[in-house]
C-alpha cells in the first residue's frame, strides 16, 4: 500500500468524522413555562402578548423580563422576573454546549402565579362616596382620598 493511498484514506476518515461531529452537535433549547391559578390568564412578556396560561414559549437570552398576567375578575400581576444563566450558559462552557455538546440541553424555567380575585365595591357604598364627593366639592372642602 502506498503512502498516497494512506493519506487519502486518512483525509476521507477525517472529513467523515468532522461531518459526524457537526451533525451530532447539540444546542440549548430555552423555554418559559407559565402557569396560573386560575388558568386562562393573558400573559404578556416584555410588553408582547404571548397567550393564555398554561403556556410554553421559547426564549433566547437570559436577563430580567417584565411578566404581566391579566384575567377578568382578578387583580393584574406585574413582576420583574430575573432569569439567571445556568452554569452551562456562561463562557467558556457556553461555547462548548452551544456548538459541540453531543445532545440537546433543555433549559426550562417555570413561573407559577396565584391570582387574587378583585374586590367588588357594593353599589350603595360607591353611590354614597360619589354623593359625599359632590357635596364636598359644592362646599369647597377637600375630601381625603379613599385608600
């Protein structure tokens, strides 16, 4: 066997190995999973409407997110949710896991919220407060705000 055939065989083996390595390389799949009690709340992340709970949505970057949940009859929830990177998402480990890791890594961040019902003001109390305010304005007195 000649030296030229050995070199050609080695180059073919090297090319096949490189293609195999690239095709097997994984990546990090990041997802937010948002749940609420009760279900069916409208989720807004970074002022972008996403959908109704429960839901799962992909994300690309870590950092602080503004998460808002709204549902008729319940108080709106608005929080600043910090999403810290996992150990494999910090440099230099991130370079390996994003490009050469042999399988997919799933980074799922679960956010669960308990929504509180809105307090209903009774019609009579609301009318009494409105009448008091009207009388105070007519008299020129300032009323204390209701807290």
